[in-house]
C-alpha cells in the first residue's frame, strides 16, 4: 500500500498510526465455518491497469535479462588466446573468465526473477479480531552489560499500553539478573525472568545455549510457556504501539498458523547509516515477505512477531543458529501441526506495529550484516538442503529464490575481483565485445531492474522514508556490503567459528575508525596491486580498468560517507517520546466476499460480549463508545511470587 496524498505528513505520529493499519480494517471472522487466513492481492487493490502495468514491467525485466545473458555468452564472443608456451594456460584462464562472467550474470538473473515474481504475487492478509480467550505473553530481552536499561524501559512502558482482552503478561528476560533491571520491572509491574546461574539453561550448544537469544527464549518457554498460547516478541529497542496485539493475534484463529510477523522499521533516522540500512530492507519487508503470504512461508524475523508456543514446542524450541529466526522459520515450514496433520504456515502483515533503533555507526551496521549473511550461509550449507524436499513446490521455489541474495552478492564480488586480477595481472581478454555495446546493454538491463524496483516503492511499509524516495541509498548499501558478504562466505567455507554479537543500542553504539573499514581497505590493496601490475606489464586499457575502478569506488565509498557524516546527518523525524503516541479508534468491519461494511461498535460489543476499544478520542463523525469493560491483565506479579518466577524448579506452578 502506498502512502496516499491524504496520509499524515512524514515524520508525524499520525503517520505512524496510519502505517499500523496498512493491512486494512479489522474484520469479524465468519461464525459458520472454520477460520482460515484470507488474503487480498496487493496489485488488484490498485485496479486492473496498475496490475497489468506491474505484470508488464516484470515480464519485460525478465525477458531483457534472458536476452542479455544469452547474447553475452555467444560463442563468437570468446576472445583469442596467446601463442607460445603459455598458450594452454592463457586459454584455460580465458575460459575461467568467461565462466565467472556467466555465473555473475546468472546470479543477477536469479535476483531479477525473484523480485519480479514477488512483485506479482504480493498479497496482504485480511486482519480479524483476536480471540479474547488467547493467553498472551509479551517478551523482550536485555543484556545489561551491553544494552542500556533506559532503552528497554521505554519498550516496557509502551508494552503496558498494549490492548488485549484476555490474559496478557509482560516479561523481561534478563541475561544478567541485574538489580537495576529488577527495580525497573517492579516499578512498571513487569514480570522478571533470568536463567543466570541455572546450569540446565546455560549449555555450550543446543536449545539452551548460553549467551544467545534463542537460549534465553527457550529457557523461558521451558519454564513458563505452559501458561500461555502465544508469545509476542520485540527487540529491547523496539517500542510497540498500543494496537500491536489486536492487529496481529487474530491470525491465530487459524490453527495451522505457527507465527505472524510484521516489518522492521527504524525510528532513529537522523543518521545516514540508519536511513540507508532501513532502505536496504525495503525489497524484503515490502515485497518479498508479502509474496511469501501466497505460499504460507513468510520468514520469521527476530522482532515484531507473534509465535504459537505449541508450534515452538513441536520442533524443540527456537533453533540453535546465529540467525535463529530464519532457522526456526524454516524448521516450522518443513514440519506439520500434530493436531491437524497439515504443514505449519506463517503470516506476514505489512502493519508497522513497533519501531526500533537501527545501527547508527558503520561498525554496528557491518556487524549486523556480517551476522545476517553468516547465518544465511550456515543454513544454506546444511539444514536448508536437508529440509528443502519437505516444502511444497511453490514454497520450495520461493525459498530458493529469496535465499540467493547474500550468496549472489558474495559470489559476484569474489568472481568480479578474480576476473579483475586475471584481466590486469595476466592480460586475459575474456570476451571480444565492444565496450560501448556491452556497457549500453548492461545499462539497459540495469535500467529495467531499477524500473521494477522503483515501481514497487509505492508499496513501501516504512513510515520514516519520504513517500517520493526511490530507495537508491538502500541499493547502494547492498553494494557497499558486498565485500562483507564475501568475507563471511569465505569464513563459512573455511569453517571458522561464528559468534553472536548483540547489536549495541542507544548510547552504547560503537565508534567508527579506519579499522571499521578493514575489509574494504583489504580489497582496495588487492585491486591497486592488480592495477599497478597491469600498468607495468602494459595490460592496462579502458575496458580492463572499468570494473576494477568501479570496485575501488565501492571500497572507498563507505569511508567517504564516514568522513561526510556531519553533512549527511539530519534532524530526528520525531522529537516527542514514542510511548506518548496518541492512539485513535480503529474501524471494525465484517468481511463478506469482496465487500466490506462497517459494523456499529455498540452492536459489536453485544455480539462479542466485550471488546476493549482503543484509548483516545473518537474519530471525526464517530460516536463516543467510551464505556468499556476492563481487560484481564496479570502484568504485576505478586511480591511473594517474584522469586518463584525467577527460578526453574517452581516455574510451572500456575
């Protein structure tokens, strides 16, 4: 859904409220048949013309890429080799260059097909009112030695305002058993859990692995999970909106929904790194995740999610992985619901239900990208192929296409560097193509990809990006991060140990220095050496230097942006405290085929028994239904039970 001209201005809290309802108004599920999650095609919402235009762009994009790929690899484009003793070696090197070019272009073609198919298949779930009998726990974590208490305090304060009619407990999972953290919990009426000092919950590997997020969550699930049906989860820096529960819990009326997940947005968008990092995630959150709804396989994101505890228990808890969210989602999608015998499925909602803090320094951004890419490589090198056959054919294709991003960027960078070394160091010709022709066709292929990318920007789910943004900084960040992905691919192949690193938040953000860019500086040294050799051996030419110089620019660009930080920064988009966000009432509608009509809230109260209406003034022209029945909350733990909640031995006591 695009931001309409009537939408509140960029940066306002009203705009954030608007983006928390992108999936449409809440509806009442049908009472005469079992509930199954229903979807509406995002393209069809726009009308036939825009849907046809999107299809045309996608088809032209793929066709041109196929043409370019076939033309590039014509046999008559193979360059000549040198005569003499080194002729055979030169010929093999020539073939290697051609092969590498083919692989790079094939990976680019896969990415184009992936985005094209996703842009056509994207659809949104139709939200429904949650079951008031659902027992819900809201969870977030803290590592006191690395995360400021002030950050998680705002998250917990906002969580106390979340609306839900049934049991709703707020938990803080404290890795340090910190007295100051306990004091904050007591002040806000939040339950406190720690696994510190409990040997069973601090193992070297597995579900209860020490010093990991999944180990912390699995410990809580083992200790207290039996009390609840669903857990809501956000990172400690992500502040939830009051309508978090009512916008995401309704999908669990479908018994086969294992989890529902929303987009990740950064509210601290004053730094260039933060803005660009969020923009980089646009294709995933705004298009690819929506397309996954069609196959029931949206990926699990580690924040802004709701997970059925019975589903987690059926697979042994969150997976032991550096990217536990992706690994857990894959395990669930390749498992079946014991109660129904059907595959577990997931739902992605475009509703922005919380906003967090993105990386504010290049060090933190690089650390984040290393962790995400390394986790993907580790899954692709093992568990993915063992589980692939358990996916449905459509889900198999979707999963395969969307997991190619990190490998394609890493392999593309490595092969590009290797080609540059062969061109410049050995004088290999590769292909006999006029540089002007190659550049023209390559530019056209890139233009088609940009056309599709920019066309899809109207479906951006971020309330913090300007509506007219083309998202080019996000594309730039993907290119800048390619050397990092290449390094993590090499580390995965070499089986170097991977460590989970908590992304610093708030005032604890890392400071940048030249060491931050050591990967990029290392590749700079390789490229400069190859260029110097080519000059000495008279292999240098405009065509041969084009790619190496472009790669050099990529390596130098983040350093230049770091030096230009004072000029690239902007004022924060929101100055008032996030937790003070005013919340207006939500329209509630009944779905009847493709037609919706508003139901008076008084009638809805009568039909459903009771419904917690939003806190705030009524919308213009809407009656004031301010008389509400109290919700059942059990946030505040009894003082005598605080110790019981922190121990494993008595954890299952109701």
